């Protein structure tokens, strides 16, 4: 019987705990047992901890630590807590460590095990074992960790509601904030009246919504004075706060503690813990409550800052992104922008699609240095400037030249708030393309940005080398030469920022390899589906999912544009072609040409032929650069059906001098080019042209191997 069927029949789930990165992975059954949606999930430790009783989770930590050290199985029972604080069920877990394990205590390890419900388990409170002070310290340590990891007000309140203090646990909790001169309820838990009414579903909360701070109410008194209020009995409450006693009486509590929430010496609110049984509030109990209040105040303050930053970031992103879906007549276009997970979650990456007066369209993608509000502000100004220059009808090279002078001018010295001069020497990379949808021509100007990528009609993915200049803003008078490419019917153009390439520990080479894999795995996908696949390959999340544990670890912004030329049908005979100019002063492009040829032959059936083709191309290009005064033009084309294709590579130059065969000596460093052509090529030749010549070779994929004998 398959293991999956056994687990399903016994109601057992599987979960993994990676303590190195603080993450849990649960299958659908395990997720359902702890109160999460019944589907496979990957969650942070804080999310899972919030599902269990705090005391049980503390005990589990000790059991696991000892089991890992001794190399045995850890077994424990844990109570699963509902959102309202009640016990949903009791589960049993058995975990075994792999990784560091017993051989390396204290190192990173992964716990793998089962999770199953304990039948008819009565929710008996876990007794406080050992010294009370030790239990208190363990509780405070775990509570501090849980509150420190909470990122939102809702999560802070949920953690606070599940805190089970050693020896005395509140039955009701409420957090009050200050809104001007009034007291407001931020959140509460466990406030069910004697008649069964819950504060969420009735008007029990209404009196607090309009309560002035000068009201005779314990929480208001705490906010005004900054001192805690402890009420050990209903009689004491009624005596000290007779005006507001009718609001507290319906809940049937016996004791109350109201403590100030203080951050940086300022009281930001109050925390109430109410008890269904009398509590005397000994010094030790007051110390625990005061410590929790301090941690709660810090957590709420962090959550407020985080939420404010997120709200600001969302507003900035909404304002700075292009309005509406990018549209180019005759082309299919898709775009994505994914912000970084750090800071304000805004950065300098952007994209734009601009209609031009000529009827063409401009595609722009860029990245301003930095991941802060300043970078986002500069990006917005630069984007507007680029739009203005494009709308004036300037060519791509002129648009980037003007944009570079504009950004350099933005960095001129200006007084700061203290009157001192400051200089912000930010730069930006940019790729600007003027596209003619009718002809498929792409006039490209590049300022320090990654080159564009083109997926050919047969699925081959090529990084297209283009001429370029310095990033914008570094040197105002930089020239930006234009490169013209043609996007054929059925081909797809990819523009992206370096976040798509290098995120996740990848360098440029491995990052491009990851992108090629995505294209290969989605051969029939349209541009929208490809955009989603590219984002998920980097983060494992849909592009609209910008929060969560995986999202928090994003290293850089991502902006990408995909454009596909769909008018017309692909040729019936599969064909792919690449072209590259190698200048006399740009000899390093010989290496670029070799990479281009390998990319063109990514699925060639005979690897030895690929190596031979690259070697012959190097010889041909080197011959032009060494023996002539002009540039070399490399054209490589693959035609035919897979398994029976033909490769033709031409290298042309403007020199009329034809190559001739030589007989190099054993130690000669040159003179073997034509010998190699004879040995490696199926056919080769030299064609005189009107101006210069072209030397070429051909390889056939189904040709027999050369006879080296």
C-alpha cells in the first residue's frame, strides 16, 4: 500500500522544520491540522508558532534541542489555538533531525516528521513545571521572539492573544491607542459577555469609539498618567471607576490589569489583561505583565512603521507605474514591476512604453542606483524627462544624451536642511528602443544596461549585443550609438533590469541560463504567461504576490518588458540567424561572437561540431583583425529541420587581400587557419565582394564524423 494512502487513512500529515532559515513546509493535511488552509504551504516560524499554545511551543523547543543533541526522535503533544484563543485540538508530532544532527549539535539542521490529531484529547492546561522563575524567563524569551517577528498590527494582536503566562493567563485582552484627544480600540480578544454576545458582533465596542481621554476609565487614566492600574476585584473597579463600571460588568471578569504602552518615553496607548478569576497581582506577576507590555509596545510601534512604509510604498508604486496596460499596435506587450523586499519596498527600477509622433513606439527600461525614496524620486523625474524628449521626436541616441545631461544636472550641489552643500551623484542605467511594428525594426540605444534578449521563432534564446555608452548621469557629454535589430514574426523581445538576472545568488551567466530555461519550459506561452513564469522562476510567487516570507527576501527590484511580433506566420523551414560587427578597437567582441555562436547552436546534435565551429570562427575573426585595417562582420545562420540542419558562418571585411594557405612550422604561432577549415568544415570558401571579401564555412548536422586518419 503506498505511503501516501497510509498517511491519508490515518489522518497524518508531514511537516519539515528548517531551523537554518526559520521556515516550515507542511503538506495539506498538516496545514489543516494546525488551522491553516488545507493546501501545501511554506511559512515562517512565527506563523506556525502562532498556531500553538505558547507554553507547549516552548516545551517543544527544549525537547527538540535535547533530541538533536542525542540523535533520537523528538516526540511531543501541542495544543492548536484558534483565532479566538480557544483550543481547536491537540496534535502529536514525532520529528527526526537531518543535517547537523547529533554529530554537530547547535549547527543547522532540518527536522522532518509527522503530525496527527490526538483523539478525544481533553484540553488540560500544561502545568508549570520546575522553578516558577525559570518558566517565566522561558515564557518571556519566547514571547519576545514571537512579537519581534510580527510584521503587522493584526499579527501582533494575534501573538498577544495566544500568550499563556506561567501561573496566570488572561481570559480577555484589549489594546487601546490614542487618536488625537480620544481613546480608540486597536484590537481585542476574548470579550464575550455573559449573555454570549461577542464584542465583534454587537455594540459592546461602541462606547470606546468616542471616549475622550479625560473619561474616568482605567485605560484613559493609564494613557494620561503613564502609570499602570491594577484592579483585583469587581468591588475595587466599581469604587475607583464608577462611571465606566457598567461597560466592564457584562463581561464577568474578576480582575484587571491596565498597563501603559511606552515607546521612546512616550505613551502610545494602553494594554488591558482581564481575568475570570481573582488575581492578587504579586510583584512577580506585575513584573511579567510590565515586561510583556514593553515588548508589546515595541512590536506595535514597529508594526505601525512597517505598515506606514508599506502604505507609502504602495502609493509611490501606484503613482510611478505607467497607467494602464502597455500597448503597441501590431505587437503583444507584457510588463511587470516587482519591488524589493527591503526598506520602503521602492526603488529606482522602471519601465515605460511611449507612443511617438512618427506612429512608432518607444520601449524604455531603466534602473536608478539605490533602493530608497530618493531613488524612486529620481526615477520619476527621469521617466518624465525621457517621455518629454521622446515626444519631441528625438532619435534614441539623442534621447539618452539629453537624459544623461538632465540627471547630471540633478546631482549639482544644493543646500540641505542644515544649509550645508550636498551632492547626490546617483546614476542610472537605461535601454531605449524605438520600435517600428510594421517593419519589425528596433533602433536601440543603451546606457550601461543589460543587453536585450530575443527568443527566435524556433525557441532559441540569444542575448543580442548592442553598442552602448556610460550609465546616465556619469558624464553629461557621453555618446550613445544606435544598434538596429529586426524582430521577425514569431520572435519575442525581453528587456529587464539586473534584478531578474542576478537575484538568488546568480551571476550574469547563470542568471541568463535560468531565463533560457524558463523560455525552454514555456515554448507555446504568450507574453503574459512568460512574464509570470519569469517572475516565479526568481521568487516562486506570482507577480501580484508582493508580501509573505519569500517576498521579504528579495534582493533587488525587478522590471521587465516582453514584446512579441505576432503579425505574419513563422517560416515553414526553421531558420535562425545572428549578426555581429567586431571593430578593430573592440577586439574583446571576439569572445562575444563565440558566445553568440554557441547560443545559436544550443540544441545542435553534434557537440564536437559546435566546438569546431567556434574555433573556426575565432580563426576567421582574428585573421581580419590582424591582417586588415577594417572591421569584421560575422553572420551565422542555421536552416533546415532538426537533425538535418545546415550551419553557415560568414566573416566579411573590406580588404581585397585573399587568404592563402601556408605551411607553418612546428613552433609557428599562426598560419593554421585554412588547415583547420579543411579539417573541420564540411565545406568552406572565400567569396570576393564589390568591396572586400567574405570567408565562409558550412557544417551539416547529419554529416559523418571527419576522418582523422
